[in-house]
C-alpha cells in the first residue's frame, strides 16, 4: 500500500513539475513576443512586461515547491527531509524577494 501511495505522489509531483515548466516556458515566449511588439509600438512599458513575467515565475516557484513536498510526502528519509528543507528555503526566499520586487514595480 505504501509503495502505491509513493508511486502516486511521485507521478503527481512529476505532473506538477511539468506544469510549472510549461508555465515558465509559455511566459518566456509571451515575454519575448510582447517585447518584440513593444519595440515596434512602445505601447507596453518594461515594468508591465516584468510584472507579467514575474507573476508567472512566482506561480512556477510555488508549484515547484508543492511538487517537492509531494515527492517527499510518503516515508521520507532524514536526507530527503534535509534536501526538502534546503530547497524550500531557497524557493521561498526567491518567491519572497520576487514578490517584493513585483509589489514595488506595480506601485
């Protein structure tokens, strides 16, 4: 039973990681496209562009953190817990400072 639960959580974790990668990839493509359009028309400010991309990156970071938690949810070792703590601290710090930056830009 534990093995089935572990396999399910790992599969869901991988699906969430793929979703986060898709969100980031789409955001990159959208940012590049919008930037090229901006060069021609100057309708969109660079701050708006940064806000759009930053929001997508923030969502991706949160999804990746969730995926990491899922990956270690079933019978983790102390090594797994330590790795999760380090990854969670880094991603949370990145998301915190990104959120502050986005708040400053939006004001």
